[in-house]
C-alpha cells in the first residue's frame, strides 16, 4: 500500500470513528499523517502542517486533515432529453 493510500485509510477511519489505535479525536481537531501514522494533532490546519513539515519537509509527503463527519455529495445532472454530457 502506498503512503498516500495508507494516509487516506487512516484519515477515513478517524473521520468515521473519531479514533485511531487507542487515540480519540474531536471534530475540529487537525491531524497530521505520515506513512499511515498520526504524527501531530493541533487546533489549526496551519499548526498541524507546521508540525508535519518539521518532521518531513518534502511537501509531496504526508497529509493534514480536519476531523469531521464525512459528507456524501450528490450530483444531479439535467439532461434535457438528449442524455447528459
């Protein structure tokens, strides 16, 4: 599993269950992930990103998320009788 997929799986779990490996999270907290591991928890995205970059300066690595309940987006198209484009 790639680091991106590992981070995404952890992020999804945290937002659905508000916990990961014995740690609990509150909506609104910001979590920094690196290689599928929680490396920092902060009150703002800027603070979580700063903590992540202190550990891993490469901007292509890691992920920062705000803990929130997942929202399903529904997209509806208007086709006008000729099919949607």
